[in-house]
C-alpha cells in the first residue's frame, strides 16, 4: 500500500493509478488530472455546453421541460441547477432519489431550498422499502455495499425518467472516476458509462429472492429495448472547472444548510458533503475496511489539491478521523435494516482486507501501512 506524495490517497483506491516522477515521488491520477485543469480552455468548453443546450432548448414545446438534472439537494445540486437554469436559461425538471433513512434537518431544508430558491419542480422517488431492506442486507453481507440498491437508483432513475419525459439532455455533476480516481477515468463530457464507475455497477443478485417487477426503475444500459443513444447524459464537470468546495461556498450563499450546528460526525473532516440523511454514509465509510481509506481521506485529498490544506494537516486529520465510523450512523442503519449492532460489526469484520489490516491484541484492526 503506497500513498500519493502530493495528497493522502492510497493506491488501494479501486482504479486509481500512480505515476513515479523523475525525483522518485509518487503522484496519483486524481492529482495529475486536477493539475491538468490549468491547461483546459474552459471558455471554449462552456461554449460547447451552450451549443448543447441550444440543441435541446424547447424540445418539448414552449414552457415544457427541455433538460433533466439528477439531484440530491446537496451543494453540487445547487450549483448544477444554477448553471443550467440561471446561467444557460434551460427549463429543467429535477429527479431525486430518497434513501428512506432518517433525514437530517439540513437534508430536509436543502431539498426544499433547491426547489424554492431556483423555482424548479422536483420529482422524487421513495423506493420500495421492503425490497430495499432485503437487498441492502444481502449486498452488505456479500459485497460490503450496504446502499447499492439506493446508489443504483440514484444513477438509473434519472435515466429512466429522462426517457419517459423526453428530456434527453440529462445532467450529472462530476465524473467521480476522473476527478478523484477510478476505473472509468476518461475525461469525457458523456455520462453514458456512469454505471461503470464502481459505485452502482452490476452485481450478482441471484442469491436473494426478488420479483423482477421490483427492479423496474433499474435502467439497464445494455437492455436492447432501451435506446440509450436517444439520451445525452453529460457530466457538468467536463464543461466547468469543478471544485466541490467552491460549490459548497456558492450553495451556502443560496440557502444551503450544512451540519455545523446539527451534527459533528466522528469520521468526516467536513460538515457539508453527503449531509442528507444519517445512515447513508455507512456506504462511504465501508471503503475503510475494504480499501484502507474513507471519507476523511477523500476530502482531505481534495482540500490539499484545492490548496486549502497542507498535506501534513491532511495526514493528521486522516489518522484521527478515517477509521471512526459515527455511532449515530450505525444506530440508524441497524434500526432501518432490522439487525443489532453485534451483527453489524460481524459483517464489517468479514470485509476487512487482511492484506491491509492486522488485528491487535485488543481485537482492533489497524492498518499495516503508515501514512506519512
């Protein structure tokens, strides 16, 4: 396990690539991609976006929707809607997926604020709770992916709805593989391959009893009966210089609520990312036992790249925070899925990567590799 010498990301992140520089230092692909942004002509790319909008503007007639935006209500959603509606003059319909967990007050405020501040309709899916519970326990136990069902819907539901509403121009935020390191790391405006980034990729569900009718909103890009080429899903991050912290500052100026006065989460270094519900971020923390890094590493790396934190500061925060999954998340997740905390931690232990961790005399898992 090696660490980037420029941020704090380890090479155990799936799909990330490391380059050895002439001076022997290691640099991850996310840092390289971020540095390469200074060579991008974003004015020219924004003109491409304007032309794309002109192509779809008024596609369904006067006053009808002419694009769709996949939103959660978070900081990036606020920025996306601002660009598409206020800057580019499109008439978007917003598609959102609830996760059925206990919502934070910030989460409640933000979804409402997104509609009220920008004057947009939000069509929100409240998934089948029975199916969610069954699939969640299955994918948690077998794959260490507790929210796979929700994550798949977050990607697939906007595809399905864009097809139904005849709004081929479908806007997602950032290409996570390119921005932060991953398997599908090509710099491209097209989000047609968003299902390949590892978050919501196809997995084998044969071990759980399901009625296929319960998965009808799982838009399958490989289904010959669905013409994915009719849709034009895009990453906004290709056309504008993406910075998740700048998006937060913008969203705050337009009424976005963070968690500063509501909840000091033990395993994060910030209060503004994935703030909508309590239990959902268990999935983001699951990277820790599987890959040796979690939310603290993710955001510390971003802040170092943005020039907002030194690498030494990032190292200190990662060591303090990354492992410490907040007990409130555990309680809410267990209450929803119907298991006790003992069962929860038994499942977690099964997913610890023994190549990265060693169990000490107190029964605690510690990383074998020192971040320095």
